[in-house]
């Protein structure tokens, strides 16, 4: 499938809105669009899904490696893939937008804030294109999307100033109803605060869809991943507003190797009959009262003490702890499986790509095994003195004192989000 990358000049330039407008424009023109996101984000992809009607693929060199990225891309469906970048085009040592574009050999369309410029927009695009050559990067900047640009003389001035080989692919008008509200961890989720449909439709009218299709190209072929046998295990995956940070590829991999049943703890669902539990990240702090009253957490506490394997990531880790205290100072009892109390903070406590080394065999790694992941959280952990940890942190912050992976019984909780490309979820299935 042909695709291209929408890279930004910086964070906050409006990549998400530009990507959504392109998805809408291509969809209205009759194309089946596969969205994707460079980097480990869960939130922007939720907006992609709301507009495209299908899950957005996660493409991250640190989490997946180049082969993993190509395999994940190859699982996509549609006529064209639009990859939204992360931060500025060249920013990020673990997995930048440029690194993803290089791994897939996809052309780059630069999203530029044109609110106060015309020729300066052209100079910016030229600088980003020329920087690739001087830095020895194989980046092909082929076009520009002018964010917050008016029509008429403003648009014409940008068009005329662009250097040869850079296509003007459209503009996003400056409208207040094209803003997505934010909070800690980023924007609101796509099902909470979707862009106004009429505003998005109006913005999409200024996108040159046929030129986008002409510029897109296909990546190198992916190598085959090793086959793993399917099991009869039944895995319960929490899926609701409190546990909404699960990569589509993770659930796909679990379904390939086991029977998956979902449940919603905040909606009153009890824990289904299962051989293992996966609690993804999300916003347990926004639903702490509902979780405190959840029969599912009570069941997890009981079943975990009986040896049921339970794996919790970030928000899932917090829900497995003893208590969760909100920024307002309200404290709620959680499952009580892991010996730690969690408290929300005003500022983020960790944000980085992570490398963990297993101290012993765990649900997700063998002894001395390496896991690559990502952490981004606003909570801190007060861990009991006798707590046991499964991982040493070689990059990142972890839970406490250079360690991560709180473990008790057959339960593992970590601040680190992992991707199935590194084998963590195969390990989980094999441990059941």
C-alpha cells in the first residue's frame, strides 16, 4: 500500500488536525484510508480512528525495530496510508518521524504554521529539505500543508514562493472549532472530544487529494515474523474509559494466539472466566471512584492470590496497587494485589523510551531478557519496603530506584508500555 508521512516543523504545529483533514478529504474522494502514527502515542490514533473508521497503526523504531515497523505497516488495509509524525520531523533519539520515514522509505509532507508567513513558509520547507542532505539523512520532503493559512493572497503567496520539487498540497484554515481540547497526557480521546464534523469537512475542501495520492509510494517488503502456535488460553482484556491505551497490534496478537474476551470494569462488568488478565494503560485516575466500587477489581484480587497471571501496564499497574490518590487529594482503594500506593501529580513524572532487563523469568520476558517500551505518566509510587521487582531499568525512570515491574503471585505491573513486536505478549500467552 502506498503511503506518506505528515511531519511537523515542531510539536504543536497542528499535525493531528492536518492529518484528520487529509483523512476526511481522501475518504470523501472515495479512497479507503489507513491512518498510522509515528511514535508510541495512544491518543492521536483515537482521533484517526474516529474519522477513518479503522484502527490507526503504531510505528515506532524503538518499540518495534525497522522489521517490526514494516511488518506492522504491511498489516494495514486500504488504498493509501497517512502516517502522522511525532514532535518535529527530526526530533527524538529513540524514534523520530524522520527515522520512521527512512525505515519505510516514504515521502514526507511538511506541516508548517503559516499563520504569519508566506515566503518564510517556503524558507522553512527548504531548510528542512536541505538539512536532510547535510545531516546524511535519507528524507524526501515532497510537499507542504499550510496550517492556519487563509485563502486568497495568503495562499497564493505561499504557492509562488515554494521551491521546485515541493508541492503545495493544501491549507488548514484558522478556525477555533478545529482545536482539540487537552489535559494531562495530551489531547482528549477521539471518542470524547472529536473535531466538529462540519468544521473538518470544510477544512478538507482545501486539500489536494489527487496530488497526495500521486506523491505516495510503497515501502520495502516486510520480513516474515516467526510462527508461534495458537493456544486454547482465554485472556480477559480490560477495555473502557479507564483502560483505553492498548495498541491495536497487541490485541491482534493476543487474538492470533489465544481466545480474547473484553470487559469494562468501570461499567460494572465482573472479571470473565479466564486464564490470564491484561490491564492496559489509560485514565484510572479519572475513574477512580468507579474502579473502587468495581467487582472486577475485587475478583482480580481474589484470583491473583490464587495464582491467576495478571499483567498491568501503567494505568493497569495503578489499578493493581493498594490505593490511588487523585490530584484533589481523594484516595480510593484499588485491587490491592501489588504492594504500592499511587498518587497523581501536577507534572509528569516520566516521559521517555525505556529499556528494561529482566532479573528473573517474568510474564513478559525470560531471565536477562530485554524489553523496549515507552513510559509517560503523571503518577508516583510509594512502594512497600518488601516489594519485589522484575526489571532493572537501563533507560528510563521505572517505578523506583532504577527498577520496574512490581511482582506478586503471578501478577506483573509496570509503568512501561510494550509492543507485541518485541515478544512480550507472546511471553505472556506462553506463561498461561
